[in-house]
């Protein structure tokens, strides 16, 4: 397993982006944030390659 168990925050009464904004808005927010980050990294060229690949991996991963 990677990370913490599912719904652990809810059981502890903690807020999450999904609980506050809903799944669709959270997904749009994450995608927009990713685009902004990748645009900023683009100007650093090859130096930012590892970070760019990590961001793209995180987006593509499935649970």
C-alpha cells in the first residue's frame, strides 16, 4: 500500500479538497495547477526534466 488508508481523514473529522470542493472541482483544480507548474518548469529546460516527469507520473497513476 502507498500512503495512508482511504477515508482516514474523514474518520478523524479532517477536511480534504474533495470534501470541501467535490470531486469534479478538485480534479479541475489539480489539472489547472499541473498546467501552471509545467509551464513554469518549461523555461528551465532539461534541468527540470526529472521534476516534470514526476508530475506527469503522479497525474497518470491509478489506485
